C-alpha cells in the first residue's frame, strides 16, 4: 500500500486530491453513508465531514506555517480522526445517532492502518495520539479539572497540533455553535500554554512524581516524593513474534521471569482458550516476588492499557519501580518470526490482539522504553 503522506496538500494551490485518496484507501470509502448526529453534523455523513475537515485544514495559516513533515502528520490525523465512527455507530429507539468511544477506538484503528503502511513509529504514534484526543480541545473548558486533562494529554499528543486539528474539526462541520467551539479550542491552548505543555510534555520533577500524579487522586504535579522503591518490575509489552524473549535474553538473562507463555504450556492451554487460570497463577508468583522484594520480569503481550493497569496496580501496592519495555518489528517480520516460534500464535489471535493495541505511554509507569527494529 502507498504511504498517505504523499497526498498531503502542498503549495502553491494546497488542493486535496480526493480522487486519489478515495481510490487508494478503503477506510476512507467506508466512511461514506455513515450517519452522524444531525444537530452537531448537519453537513451529512462522516465521509462528507472528513472531507470538509481536511479542506478546512488546508486553508488554515496555522497549518500552512508548519514544516512539511508536521503538515503531513496533521493532515493524516485529519483523514483518520473519525475512522472508527462506522464501528461505533449507534442509533437508539428514538432515532438518536451517536458514536461513543470513536476517538479511543479510532486511535487503535489508526495505529493498525499506519503500522501496515510502515509509517515511522514517532509519526504514527503522534497521529494516533491526535486521533485519540481530538475531542478534548472542543470541551476541555467545560470539564472539572482542565489542568489535569491538559497535562495528561500532553504526555502523548502535542497540544499545539491538537488545537489545529480541533479547529479544522470545528470548521469542517455545520452546527449551531461554531464560535463557541472555536473559543473552547483557544481556551484549551491557553490552558496548555499556561502550564508549559503547549508544544512538549508537561515536565514533572521526577519519574516518581509523574507516576504518583497519574496513579493517585487529588495530587499536585509538584508534590514532594521519595524514591524508596522496594524492587523493580519490568513489564514486557508487544505482539507475539516481536522479540520480547530475545530482548530479555540479551538484557535481563539473570532475572526471574514470569512468562505467561510458559505457564500456558505447563497448564496445557492454547492461546485462543480462556486465560483466567494462567493470569491467576502468574499473579500468585508475582506476589511472592514482591513480598520478598525481588525484581522480576513479567513477560506477556500486555497490549491493552487495562491489562497493563491491572499488573501495575499490583506492583505499585508493593512499592515497586515499574518499567515497561515495548518491543516492535515491522508487520512482515512479525508474522515471519511468529511462524518460526516454537509455540506459534494463530494469526486469527494476533488479528484480535491488534483490535486492542494501545501503546504504553508515560502516564502508566516510571519508565517506558520503546525498542524498535
């Protein structure tokens, strides 16, 4: 498949080649005919809205003033920002249309699409983060704790990019209150600017400060902390065949390892069978290590944030320093390496994993390392 970046509008005419985009990417055509709330989107279906958003972005001086790589990232985010609306479409008994959860699911879909297109990691993850948070600037000023939300968003998405994307989103629709939306976006940018995270992640005094801020309620980002860890837990993360075992062998060979694959083998369970018993046994072993203040590796796919949070909560309760090591290889190599594994994971299982593929980020652990090939 072709990288979407070549279709980004360029000077001097800044035109969007919709014929080429529609012809090349099935996920754009899938937006055609997908209904939207007629009050918030009187322009029509999602395909019409996305076209209007991209056309609006191409006219914005704030977008045109960026470098070409930055424009490419933002334009691709505009193309993908509502990619999950068809999957999230709901029409209730009264005929009310909604797409609740489309920004979260859209980030996962965008990551999967761009990974298969071999888009570089940094650009791909910035696009996915923009898709994930594209609604935040529209409504941040109406939320209870706008400062905390802006700080959290800044850990993965550049807030100045996000403001540009949201402005295009507001201008690319027909709704009753466009000026209110634009004012909200400016309020979001002001909040991020005030707290020093408009074009970079909010800077915490320490890794422990950041970890406690995102894992403890009613805490300020500059609250004093003490780095008195009892041990360290390395939480591996990555698709089957990404090379997690190889990384452990190279870097932490002497550490105790809790491997869900090994436990699954001992218990005679296949990867596509219920895994509750495997997880229960793994947690029992982890508690033994944590009570003994022994550092260890937890080796599993851990692709969803929920799966990681359940583990990290356990480690944090025992005062451990949490380090996430994420491994990734290109798709062709991943499937080839999976075929060579002693315990090959069915492709159907990997495809289901891709549907819950959330990238680990700085809000989750004391340290997050992305190890890429």
